[in-house]
C-alpha cells in the first residue's frame, strides 16, 4: 500500500564529539544497503516535543551541518520528497561541542500511484479506508511547502523574477499591464497573518475602502487550527498523460467566516507537489467569490532545494451599482473589473554565478477571425490557458505569444464581441522550445451562433438572434437585471396578433433573444412593467443582429 519510507536503520550512529563552535551536529546520510551518500535530503532538527528547530540540506556527498540555538536533547528527521519521514531517537548536544552523526537510511518507495479514489472526488469527507492515503498525500505536500519556506528564508540563491500587474474590465478585457524583471533572493509571493488572526477574522478583510484577500503560507497550512477547521478529500486528474493525485481542502460545515478552499496537485509517479490552486468561500457576495482565486507552481533545483517557480492571484474590483429588483431599483455590490498580480522565475543563479535553473521557452502565433464580420478580430485578449501568458490581437487579428513553457496547452481568447455572443473558440497546441507553433481561432459564423444559442424552433431559416447590451447613460453603467421585451406583429399586418419574447439582462448587462428576423421588431426596456426606452431592430440578410440600447433612467425609477 503506502510504503515510501526513509527508514532510519540503527537510528543514529554516534561517531564522536569535538570541542569548538556552538552546539553543532554534523554528519552524513547514507543508504543502509549500499552506503551510497544521499544528497538532496533534508535533515530536520527537532526538539523533545517534535517541533522543528532548524534544518539543513545534504550536499552531493550526503553531508550536513546544523547549529542548534541552545544545548539540549534533540532528534533528527530525514526528509526526501517521495519517501516517508522517520524520526531518530533522542541525542544530546552539548555547549561548545560538535556532535558527529552517521545516519543510515533504508529507502522504501511510497506508491502514490497505488492510491484508488473512492466515492465522489469533491466530497469533503474521507472514508475510513482512505484516511492513511490522505495523510500520505498531505505529508508529501507538507514537505515541499516547508522546504520552499526554508529555502526562501535562507536567501542564498539569486532568482531572476519577472513580475506583472494587470487590470481588466468586468468583461475581462485587458486594460493595462505593467511588467518588471528584477533579481531577488526571496520569491515567496506573500506572508500570511498569524493563523490565530486568520481563523478569528477570516481570509477576506476590509481595510478602509479596500478588500484584502489573505493567502495561507506553509506555517498556516500545517497548523493545528487550520487542520481543525478544514476537511480533506482526494481527487485525481490526467495532465497530458501524467496521472495526478489531488488533495482538496475546504472549511468544515458551519464555518461562516470568509475562508479558503483549494487543491494540492501531486505527481503520482514522483510524489512531488507541482501546483496549489486556491479559491475563496463564504465571502458573502457572489460577485466577490466569482473572480478571487490564485495559483502557485513549484520547482526543484538539482541540489534538492524547492522554490515557487510561478504564481498569480486574481482579485475582483467591486463597487456599488444600481440594479433592477422587480419593479424597483436597488443598490448592490457588483464586479466592475479585476486586478491580477503574479510572477515567474526565469532563472536561478548560485552565489558563484552558475545557472541552476532556466525555464524553457517556446512561441505560438496565429490569427483570430471574426466570422460575423468577415475580418480579423482586433483587440482580442489571447491567453495560454494554465499560464499567465497573454497578448492583444492586432488590427488584422494576428497575435504572438512568446517566451512560453514547453508542453501541451490550450490557446483561448476573450473579446467584448465574444462575451456578447456567449461563444468563443479555443485550440490545443504542443509547444516545443525553439519552435513556432500556429493556432488560428475564430468567432463562429452567424448561422452557427444562432444554432448554438437558440432552442428549437429558432434554428429554422427564418429565425435570428438579437443580442446587445443595455446602458444607463445617466449613470454611465450597464443595467443588470433589466427586463427587455422584443415585440412584433405576427403576420406583419396591423390586424395581426401582437407577439413578444421577454428576457433579462445578465450580470454584464447583456440580453439575448431568439426572434423572427423577417418581422418588424421593436426592442423595449421596461421598468415596473412600463417601457422606458424602445428601439427598432432590422435584421436584413444576416441571422445575427447586434443592437445596444441606451436608456436614460429618470431619478427615482
């Protein structure tokens, strides 16, 4: 079953003690069967209560050196990703003496690939048979997060970090972007408040007129309070042929404070943590939950150090807007845009200037075609899904995405026109370093759009799709929840019956109505059952008609 252990054979072999220096323990970690040194292994110094005091990383020869803050009794725990940690017996460190240890370790591989997911993947409970498996996955995630925190605290290596800030409209159109590349010795994207504060106040806080989204760090994740207030379940996924196991977490039932949920994704074959996905719950307003999310990706250096290789956090920008609630207007908080912050480590350098890590790069190019107009789609926001790589299409619809990681990805795009129609295109691409891949995308033709959006019998040749936004010009905003009625005479003569369809604008002020395109149509925006504005609509030859309606709503209505 779950057997992946660093089994300490003969616990600790006490080689000797010598004078000089503070209370120091040094030594070597070897495999018990071959005597081969175990480089890239963490040796963690524990106090008698099994709390971590400090740690060190063995060099390629398996050697380590740890200085304790004070004399006393200690244990050591050897940790390596993919192997279960085992703790030694107690030993004593004396003042001004160096204690030498030889740790003989029998490596027994943990088989995360043997885990079977039982029950519903997203169900926040653990069946009894899976308790040990959950603990095994949790322990592997813990090792990486604690190793990341330790490496960042040491600050020995130089990271070439590219940071970005982006601002989007509420339709996710990119408004502005700022980038900078700087060398830094610390790349952790955030430092948490104390776990006591977070558990008492929640993870979303009001500070003045700003909303602050807190994210837990390693210390918070593995605290007793976090474990008490969250439940866990296993999930699985396939990433381009790689089998992944996920450890989901979310608040326990009955917890009403703003909190975090998410999933740790580990490679089944190596037991290495690769990604942490983070979201927010119990925020109180669905608009704020809609966009608040984040991701961290992790990478390992050849010497065994771990670091955050890429991260981002997306935060909705909220303001008070007026919306229709029945026959009256009401004030509520709504998303007016989004702010995104993130970073990516491009290279890692040793103190002597050697490159320890460099992210591979690839390129993808293409054209986005607007089949509704017969031209290239300009100003589309093009994104490589699963990354922070974005660009804006040119006037002819062409785009370039450069400096990309290799692997299989999906290219997507958004655009006000695509949002309006509720449709867009995407394409898969295999990226290789040094190779320019091509992915062409398109907005569907009017016929395809009508057939996808309109139910039967709206797919008949005489039917069309009328779509647009409703704007309140007096308040310079879209009208959310407004009733839009499209009226026509059935048969086309004054004696024929009056017919209509009525729809409601969505959270972005958009309405969509399937109507007969040959009729003389009138689009009415209604408040309290009375038309507030009206506009004629004529289709012509196309089965798609885009019509925005401007309303100047009187005060008090």
